[in-house]
């Protein structure tokens, strides 16, 4: 089956400020579940200027304890891989994220874009689509997908709130 979560947000801040804030937002006291973010690969294409990064996030396992009775869910941490392509000339950053933990049972993917707004060049659009599909858990598939969808929705709201807080702390209140 599978579930999806879509979001669109416009930050009233310039692209460079939003991208800089995004790339340095974790770990932060504003999000206790992301405990580490490590860049494992970084390359810059000399011709295009595009910067590629691959980072691994370590997060606390937030699956409710009643679901952790299933042995495969009893892990203290979850690892996520994020790949990003930053094109400062085109003023766009594309990201793809996936869950590395439980990859044999579940597919969790997010595709995101930060780009200069067409409405106002001093604003930045954020668009994200997250999908989760769980297999191999039998009757728990649907329960886990429902939990995951709720968690994704809450996570997106919290992530946007954290970005807004960081942007305001670093750059002050935005001007239209």
C-alpha cells in the first residue's frame, strides 16, 4: 500500500540564508531526536559549480514501545541518508533522503527542493514529498504505515518550525 505526505512552504528569506540554515540546523536543542549529522561525502563539480553532499543522520528510535515488542523494531537509533545537490547559480537545492534502518522491511523516502521564489527573489520556496511503504510485517504493515504517516506529518511541521526559529535568530524578522 504505502502512504505519502506533501508539503509546500515559502520562507520570507533569501535562498542563501535558507540553505545555509538548513545545512547547519542539526543537531540542535530544538530537536532532541536528531543526535548527530555527519557529512560522509562532499564533491564540487568545477564546471557546473554544483556541490554534492551525502550525510548520515542518527536519530533516536521514536517508535512507540508497544510496537517495539517486535524484535526488529528494538533498536536504539535510526540512521537516515541524505543526498543533496546545491546549485547556487540556479538558486536551487535538491535533496533525497531515505531510511537506512529497516530497509529490508520498509521504504521511507523524501524528495525536497529549496528554490528561489518566483513571486519574490528574496523568498525561498520549500517543497517536499515523503513516502513510506512497509512490507514484511504482516498484519502490522498498515498499523506501522499509519504511525509513520502521522510521524512524518508531525516531523515536517516541527522541521519547518525549527527552520523558522533558526532563520529569525540568525537574520531577524523577515521583510517582504
